[in-house]
C-alpha cells in the first residue's frame, strides 16, 4: 500500500484564514509569497477562508537583487518584506503583514506561558543552516501546545538550493496529525521536518556574502532555480488544501537535467 498523509482537518475547514509565516523574502521567498497570494484567491473562490501571510526579512533591496529576485528598480532601498507584501496587497487586495526583522526573534523566552508568535504553517526560504536549527529549537517548545487554532503550528515547509539544484520538504511540527482510516493507502501521521531529514550538525556553515551585481549573483544561483522550487513546493501545499492529502512530502529539482524527483511520504 502507498503511504499517504492527510492534511490536518483544521486547515481544510478553519473558522479564520490559515496563518502562514514566510521567513526570508529573497530569491525564493519573493516568489513564494506571490504564489501564496494566487493560492489564497483560489481557496476563497472555493469557499475556504483563505490564507493570512506574514513575511519576515531584515534585508533591503539592492541593485543585485533586481532580475533574479522578484523586485523592481522602484523598490531599491526598501525592506524586502515590506516591498513584497505591499505589492501583493495592492495587486490581490489582501491585508497581509510584513516584518522587517528575523524570525524567531533573538533571545526568545523559553517560558511556555508567554505568547509566542506562531502560525499554522511556517515556510523557510533562508540561505543558512543556523536559521533552520534556531527555528527548530524554537518550534519544538510549542509542538504539542494548542494556544488557539490560529497559533497552532501544524507544518514546516523548507526550501533550499545551490546554483542549479534545490529541494523542498514539508514536515509535521506536531508529533502526530490525526489520520482517517483508509483501505487504499497507509496513512502516515508524522513527516520529518528538514532538520530531522538532514544532519545539519555535520555541515559547515558557508556564508557566500552579498552580491554586488546581478552577474555576480547569477554566478551563485541560476536565474530560475528559485522560481522552479517555489512552484513545486507551493504545488504540494496546494494539493494538501485542494485534495486534503499528499503522496509526496517534498521534491528535488535539477535544472541541469530538467528533472523533478518527488520524495514520497
């Protein structure tokens, strides 16, 4: 029997828009936020409350970002999160939020009685290992705590890439997502998040640093790797909403061979 994961029922029939945090508004994040705006429109057309997105990024738009990332000359000098969300809100009529800072904030208290900033779905589009490890340590403190429906974290989707290859994984933050009985498939209540899938502790952090020009930036990441990843990842998420289930928890993308290899549940 094929393994399958059924989407948590709250995300399919919520009382309010499903809350989503996107961490990073660069090459991939700027594409993902636009894709989610399209998804929000489609969900609302089907009677679903849709999505409410908050985008986090402390960086500003530079000349090197124009072209590879989804920014224009008129947004030079603006904070990336604010620029991307302002554009989406104007185009789609949403009221999404932008935060010109990192997430989770440094020095977050470990006191579980605090009111943490949480969302139903966390999406990371960052370019370093440390941010993922810090996020997972933060999320594990709240994985089995139900504060309210809007702040219960169900899934973490992570995007990562090199120059012409990349991967996207979605995993369950809660230890188990309730699954229905199936005679056709083998339901899986838990999927690994990226930090459980990859042993980041043995990977040496390598900071490539900012690029001074588009040509230099394209030497590090190809022009379409980010947008391809964003399409594949959001495609998985869309099916989790539309069909209420997924046979795949991720995918590997290779622009050199023009292949997308799915990762089954």
